[in-house]
C-alpha cells in the first residue's frame, strides 16, 4: 500500500519496505544543529564556543589548545573586552584581520535576533494590510 505525502508524514515506495519518516530540510537542520550543540556542550575543550561557531573559529581554537596559536585580549576604551586568537607567526596585518573578523561576527550575532524580529513584524504588517 502506497502512502501519499498529504495523507501521512511517512512515505513508502513499495509495500513491505520499511517506512521512512518524511522530514523537511529545516527540521533536519534543526536536529543536526541540536546534536552539534550537545556535542560541543559536553566537550570540556569546546564547551565555551558560541553555538553558531564558524569553521575558522573552531580551527583557531583547536590551534590554541595545541600550542600553535596565541590569544590576544583587547580592552576597549568603553570597558568592553574580547579575545582574538592568532597563529604564533602572525604579523600585525594578520592580527588586524583577526580583529576585524571577530568584531564583524560579534556584531552579526548581536544584531541577528533583532533583524529576525523586525523582519517578522514587517511580514505581519503586510499580512494585516492584505486583510484590510
């Protein structure tokens, strides 16, 4: 008996074959991200990384743990401070680029929830206009 996607959340190709649950890409990504976050949270070396860690951040942090990189703490005049990781052989230009990447990522992570909420409100307004 074949099932349709509209009738069920399970889809089968042939009778007698195991049923495989149908999952959207978004659901699959949420499951994968939750598993990755659980792994990062349980690891004693990686548990202090941001949940949306980039590959570059992960590589530099692992290089730091292996003694191949150093961390530089930057104290800003407004009292804010943050740590940037660079290779031991890094030049001043490499340090400058690392600071730029860190600040860009930090700003994107701070603004991201605000941007999502604003875009959601805008969509709600458009839907309200259509109803009127």
